């Protein structure tokens, strides 16, 4: 059963402007440790690719927060939600800490897709209930 659906489109130019103002501080606020390491590697080789990576992660986390119905309030937080990739390249959502505990107690499972094209990054998340919530 579908629990929630979230979508988000992000203007990569807006992310670039934020990075101009805040620098790495913005990336470290939005990205988990693992994502931050990927972002640094991509940015070092091709800055535009790093920027798009950051924009897709920002967008996917926004879409996820909408799908679970919490927005950006506890237990949802930027760094507790990680967008990783399987070896095939398929994006997946990996949760940490209180967010993971809450999500699992609700019997939920998430599916995510991300895309980017020149000036925009977009994400779509479907969250389904696989089990009844834990008491």
C-alpha cells in the first residue's frame, strides 16, 4: 500500500549560488559523510558534476521528506537520509539514527529515482507500507 509520494525539482543554479555564499559548509549540512566524500571526489575532477551530484541529493531528500509527510522536522534531517547507489547505479535511500528507527517502526519501504539535466535536478520518491506499524 502506498504511504506517500514526493517529488522535487531543484534549480542547479540556485545550488551554485548557495555554494558561492556558503562554500563547503552547505554541502556538509546537506550530505551524509559518505555522500560528502563522493561529492568531494566528483567536484575535484569536474566541478559541474559535483554540483549536479549535490543538487540531485538535495532534491531526493526533499522528495523523501514529502513522501513520509514530515518535511524537514525530526526525526527527518538532511544527514540522516542518504542517497546511495547500488553497483548497477540504481539510487537507493539509506537511513540513519532516529530516522531509520522511526521509518522501520512504521513498516515502510522507499523507492527513489533522480535525474539531472543542465540546469535542473529532479527526484521522485514512493514510500510504501509493507508491514503494520510497530506498537
